[in-house]
C-alpha cells in the first residue's frame, strides 16, 4: 500500500532540519504519539544524519490486528538524511519495521523550501506479508502513520513557536 504524507512548517529548511534532528524534539513528538517507551539516537557524520528511533506503542489497532501484535507494538524507525543543497533542501530515506511482525514500510523523504516555510514529504510503501489479512493490516498501519504525521506536524509547529 502506498503512503504519502506532507508536513508543513513555518520556518526555513535549516531551522526545520535542526528541529527534526534534535533529540529533545524527537522525544517530545514520540511522547505526543503515545509511546509507552522509546529509545532514540542521532548520529552525525558531517552533513549526513542518521536517526534511529525505537518506539514501544500501545496496540491502538482494530481487534483483528491486535491478535497479531500482542500487548504492544515495537516499531524500529531509521531516517537517513543526505547533505543539504544551498537552499537547505535535502533528501532522505525512511524505513520502519514492526519488530516480530512481517510488516515494513520504506520510502523517501524530501525537506524543501515551500513559500515562506518548509515542507517535508514522505513517499513510500507499506508491506504486510500476512496471508488473508495483509491488506487490512496495511490499512491499519497506514492510518497509524498518517495520524503520527499529523501529530509530528502539530508538535513541530509548537516547537518552532518556542514551546519546548
């Protein structure tokens, strides 16, 4: 199943990228998304940045999915950002794995100037290799990731406005 999200922020690309790679911001958005526990690391190599985030989430999914996931959903996310061009735009890759489940999501990210602000677009695909229920699981994951993007945008706007 295809995934597409666009987040908009009222700041320039450099400020938005600084926020997206700030461990305190990552923790704040993770807590806002109702993570039970989390672990985050941000590794910088010149202007290349890798973010690794493991979230233990409550199983806020339909009942038919819950029997596959158990008491929690462990999500391992890796974001890899490439260096910026002169405008501050940059490309990245994202991958998500639901630990212990045959469910993955992978795609591309683009951070770029958009009018007076910045947009972050994520385009990828969700794959659930579960006979009979794969499509329904993909729909549930899609819904969860779309909601997480909305939360991230809201937390990010507040962060950029000084609410830290």
